[in-house]
C-alpha cells in the first residue's frame, strides 16, 4: 500500500453501484467494520450498466469516483460487477487511493470453494460478455472450467421485490438448469443484486452447490485492507447519494438487509 493511501484514513469508505444493489456490499461492510463511515452512491438515473458499452461504463465510473474522492473517500469500492469488469483496471491507475472491485475477491473465493473444478457464474450481459470472471479464475487456476450465463431478467424482478415469487423461481430455474446439467459445484453470484435472492438460488441449486457471494468476499478484502490503516473513522454513519429518486426499492433493500440509513440526498452528476 502506498503512502498516499494513508492520507485520509479517517475519511469515509466510498462505495458505488449502478443502482441500489450495491447495498448488499454495504451491509457486509457494516457487519464487519461497524466503526466505519460509509458513503454510498447509487447511479439510479443511469441504471442498469449491464447493457452499456465499456466506454460508457468507464466514463460513468470516473464521474462517480471523482465525486467520492471530492467527498474525502479514503478508498473506493466498485460494488458493481459490470463496472468492476470494465472500469476498475483503468480507475486503479488514475486515483491516489485504493480502488477495489467485487470481481477478483469473488473469483478467488470460487477457486477455493470448487471441488470438481466446474464453476458457474451468473451476472449481467456485460459482465458475462466480458469474460472477466473466467479470466480471473483461470489466472489463479488455469485447469478450471467456467460456465457463464447472463441473467438479464433477475435485476428487474429483484427491484420489484419479487424475492420469493413463482415467476422468480421459474426464471432462476431457466437460467441455472444448463449449468447444473454441466455439473457445476460452485456458483458465483456475479451481480450485487443477487444476494437478495440467495435463499431462492439455494433452493434452485441444492445444497451440493457452493454459492459464492461477491458482496461478502469484497467486504472481506476491504476489512483486510482497513486493518492496515493507522486510524479509522469515529463517525459510523451510512450516507446515501442517489442520482435519481428510488425510495421504494431503497426502503425494500434497507429492510431486507437490516440497514439503517443516516442521510439520503439526490445528487445529479454527468449532466
């Protein structure tokens, strides 16, 4: 870690996602780092990122990172698998603070979890199309076989609150069946919305398949990094910025994840 990484060790942890799904990462951070202040930005005006070009996702990610840096963030967590796959490499070279994505911690956890060497990954079209999880997994263990499947219907169902609905179950079965037929024993939840469906995914896969929660493993990586810093925040708040109103799903996520939000603002960016 560089000397500049310690320059604002008492500042907030900045977290962003294309919408509200990244609050699954925030919930894990809250559980593991209860003394830290977290500043979360959900780009609800431009959600979803999954169907946008790499250039657009990178531009959005830079605009948000600039804002979080201006707010004093000591590190930035890219709580979006699409942005982690497409933007984190260039962001990491451009900012004087750590930039942490959800992809690499999830890939490492999948490598540790698999027994058969056959891993499934579900995510947005952009995440799966990038092949980023397959590449990250094979860097760690080239002989592993990775099956990816884009699941574009899941995020809208989650944002409507259909966590345990018959429609959601049917969609999950359709998406997961090909990978289960290919004998996966590990499934990466490659979108930060998906932990809200973990119970339904568990029922669809059965106990023989290990679920790798990218939000949980990202929080573990951040916890390890925070422990190296000389001081931590003494103001354990959760402040949320949205780029467009989305209170209904925000309150649903708040209740589902047992989060307390201390402040909420609408902040326009990129216009």
